C-alpha cells in the first residue's frame, strides 16, 4: 500500500530528494530540509534554496522491525536523524551498516539509493540514504 | 463572553477486538449511552462532532457526521467529523466546547471512535502514518513507533536514564486497568515481561506501546442556559479547553525532547481554568509509548527533566500518590482506539470527579486534566475539568 502513489509527485520532488536541496532563512539564519517557501521557525517568507553538505553525524536512530506495508520484507532497517555539516537535520535511512553497528555521533555521508517500489507497474522511488563515512 | 460548559453525560464501549461490531455500531452504542446518562431527549442535541482518524483508510468510509447521526436516529443535527491524528477525539471535544460556549448550540454531543482490527497490522501502521509528512518522513520507511523511538533514545542518552525506569510506566498502567471494566487489558504485567517483549523499533519494545483496538466514547455537553432549564445535582464543568500545534516532524524541532505544543495547550487551558499544575487531582496523559508519559510528567513540572521516572517508581501515579495519573489504565492498558482516545480520557476523568471510579477512586478528586496528542505531539488537545457542587 503506497499512499502517495503518483508519478507527478515523484517528478515534482526529484530535485529536493536527489540533490538534498534545503532552504536558508535570510531572517533567522535557520537551515531546513527540504527547501520550501516559508521558514517553519520564524515565519519569514522567501527562503533561499541551498544545496546542503553531504556529510554529517547521527543524532538519534532506530531500527524498524515492524514496517509499514510498502516496506515489508526490508526489515530490519535503520532510520536516523542526521545533522548535516552546517546544522540542517534530515530524516533518512542508513545503508551499508547493520543496526548493531550504528551509534549516536557516527559520521555519515549521503549516497543515492532506492527507497521503494510503488507497485509492480509503478515507479521505483529513489532518494538519499546515508552510510558510515569512508 | 463565553458561556460556562458542562459535561452532563458520558458513555463508552469497552475497548477491545470487537469482531462483531462495526465503526458505526461502536459510535452509536457509545453515543446513546452518553445520551441516556445525560437524561436528555436526543432531539435536544443540536450539534454532533465525530472524532476519528482512519475511517477513510481502514473502512473506506468518510462522511461520519451524517452516518452516525443517521444510525443514532439524530439525522437533522449539525454534524461532521473532526480529524487531528491521534488527537482527533480531543480536537472534536474542543469543537463541541466552542459550540456550547458560543451559545449557538446549548446542548451538543461528541463521540470519538476508531475501528482498527478490520485491517492487517502493517496496513494499520501505514494508515497511522497518514498523520506524518508523506513526502519526506513516511517516504523513509519510518513508523510512528520508530519516530517515538528516536525521541526515546535521545531522552535516555541526554539524562542517563535506564530504559527499565521509563518502561515501568507500562507496568503502572496495566495495574490500574485491572479495575476498569472498559479496559482492553485487565491484567498486570511485570517489568521483566515488558523488557523481554519483542523490539518493535529500537529501543521501544512491544509492551511499551499502546495496543491496537476498537472502541468509542461519547460525551453530552451543555451550556449554562440549558442547565437553567434542566437542573441537576452532580456536575462536571469543562473549565479549560485548548488545542495547540508544534512543528509537525520531530527532526525539524529545535529540541525534539521539548513538547512545545503541549506546553502551549496546557498553559492556555490551565489559565482559562484558573489553575496551576499542582491543583490537578487526576491526570490523563497520552502514553502511546512509555516515554511520552514520562515526558509529560516533566513538562507539567511534576518532576524535573530526566526525573519523571522516579514518580512512577515511587507509586506517585497511583490513587493516593503525588499525582494520580492514568488511573483507569491510560492508552497502554485501557486501550488506544485512536480517534476515541481523547474522549476516553475525559470519560475516565468524569468517572473520577463524580466518584464513580470504583476501586481506583481518587478520594475527593475535584480537578482533572487530560492531555491528548496527535502524531508525535504535532497536535495537542488539553482539557481541564472541575467538579461543581
């Protein structure tokens, strides 16, 4: 079951998801991912698009052992909050690491990976995952 | 000037796996029980608010206002569904409160309902995830258990707390539910059982999670104008009602351990009610996961940050304790039929304030506070109730 099964959606998000496109607030200085029009912290309208650093460290993580229906068969997999260099925080899967090898503070780097397949005839969705920094 | 609003009727179904009952059966049963408890003619109810999250995904059924009104024999009433994830019940109650307080409707009803056991577990997980950001959070394969696990791990690390100490919250809730005839799990669990139950999303274990279940709870509210025409002896007043939001996804919050939405909603509701946290005699917290219960105790100031677990360990949450909390079992053991939960919480408080809570009665309870969270506290509904003599 993929709730947001839609070709236009995947197309629309490709730059933000494939290139880690964030937004910088000229008013309060915050960095957010993904890029958007309005700063969630101060309400300023007009964030500037900025390609975010591809390295960072793990703030917190979990291993998903009971997944939603469209990730069944992939478990266990690690989902983490990654703080990128510069301060933007991203939620993403970890790859190339077993759950027991992950810890808070682990240095990671972004890689391009498959996330899910919408259906037998649907789109294969890709995005950024992180792996231990090499 | 807002009119005073009172709860004059409360009804509920038992929470559980109701294989023989549909969503509408549950809603109608609870609603009619509340109407009967109120002792009013249901035709006097002028508006009906249905708190529900997932009927569209799990039953393929929306338009619950007209559906429930029809099956309860109340067609004609102003009615619609209110959705705010797991805070749907609390948000619906807020609407009902506003309607009665405004004076536009002098007698209204609210019913919170969820029917979860028709779907397979992974599909329930997916349906619950409609409360999160589909495009940038659900996309990652995170679950709600997983998102709370991220907060839980940060909590344990920041304060150097042992998981066993937080997990004890579940033991407390099960102990309370033994005496609640409406509870899904009327049996105790040991800390060893909790800590040896399967991992769902590290570090959260199965018995730290609220269960999947079916249920409905309902309230009849009226304002002071209605009360003058229909006087009664035992009264519970809604003295504070507030809803607040936080930045939706935890990873975007400045500090994921600070429940900013809860702080705001509690502050507004308590200010309207003219009380402070220390005045609360019975507390209902949204313990979808043990860590949320502990974080709430700290956010309300009953314990310093990182020390909420001590209240649990010392029996401070039991009737007669420092702050009696989830005295009928909370989400963990009374159960968490999502859209119903916010109403079940107030149902439980009404029982306490009326002195009808049975063996778990908090002696002389006058003031109750219910905290209902949607998502990882992205929406928070807080209600303050007071017994009026």
